[in-house]
C-alpha cells in the first residue's frame, strides 16, 4: 500500500512537472516578441479596448504600443498584465468603474496562467470556485499582447445592447466584493511601481443617461473615493480632465466611446506622453 501511494504521488508529480514545462515553453513561443521598456503598454476592459486608438498614439509619439486590454477583463487579468510588462516600461492604465462593479463571477479572467495572481485572488477572499474556474480556463497558453484596438463606429443613434434597467440594478447597491477588487487594483499598481514603470491613469466616461443613474447611486462615493485614495497613496498628479462635447456624439453605447471619442482621448493621451506627464490621472467627461 505504501509503495502504491508513493508511486501515485511520483506519477502525479511527474505529470505536473511535464504540464508546467509544456505550458511555459508554449507560452514563451506564443509571446516571444521582443517587448521592451521603450514601448507603451495599455490595460483595461472593453472601455479601453474600444476607447483608445493605438495608431494615433504610435504615430503621434513615434513609440511602439501594445495592448493587454480585453473584453470582460477582471482583476486577475490586471495582475497577469502587471507580471508581463517589462521593467521600467510605460503603462496606460484604465481605472474602470465597470470592472469595479461587475460581478466577479462574470469577469472573463482569460489572460493566461499565473500562480501568483491566483494566490492574490485567494488572499483577497475570492471564492474558491472562481479561482478553480480561472485556473482551468487558462490551462491552454494564449497570445497576450495585441497591437490592435478596435474602435466602435460613429452612428446616428446610440446602440442599446442592455436596457438601462440592468444598469439601474447594478448601481442600486454597493457590491460586497467592491473593496476586494479595489485592493487588487492596488496590488497590481504596486507591482508596476516595483518595476519602476511610468503610469498614466485614465477613467472613461458613461453616456449621459447612465451618468444620471450613477450620480444618485450608493456606489458613486466608493468609486470616487477610490480615485482620490489612489492619488494620495501613489502620489499621482492632480486630475487632468478631458471634456468632450456631446454635440459630436462621442459614445457608441452607454459605456463605450465610438471612434470619434476614441481618437480625441488618444490625442490627449499622446499629448500627456509628449509632455512627459507620467503619474497623472486623465478623467474623460462629457460636457
């Protein structure tokens, strides 16, 4: 019996070593592009994925730009991103209210396998079923950084994917996991700071219909205070505001900019970069 147990443990150990070796070798070849500290790296969820124009940033600053922004991104994805960017690199980081408020069981968490990030989720009291799901969903290596961000078109009318009633429900009460997500945001920022990265923080706007709901929501004080807390804790420069006129219809739907809005934000971000205004916080608002 003792020999059987020892053989079983040895077999399991060998299988784990083989899997880990296979995973990280495959991951290396998928992501072996020569990323360096002289490039820009973008992170966020779909607001950043559709709200920035990489070509505008690259052409204006003459610097290579890569994106880790993904639809449905959660805090695991941010921790993964923070582990991947090179030391002393330049980061454009979205502080997303949609990420903070989105239910933790619907965050995609599909960036790749990172054991340290899984431990961070555990330490911030994420349910074990989510940690297990995240691990299983990332067993297959995948390419992480992209050189493309796709802007939404400018349409005559707002695209309605989800009715405002769903947003009203989301904003009706403060989720219990909000502080956990905010603490994981801090954990990722601290990883970037430890790497001596330069960071520009950005917050994307809501459509005016959703703004009205958010302004009377009990969640607002927590997301607003979080920005102030980050500013104090990490010595971020005073907020810089980009006000976009609603006359030009910069929104695609309730939470995403269209191509016009994305171009305006990208021009402003490029201007901050050229002026070397790192460690600043850009708030994008509609007038």
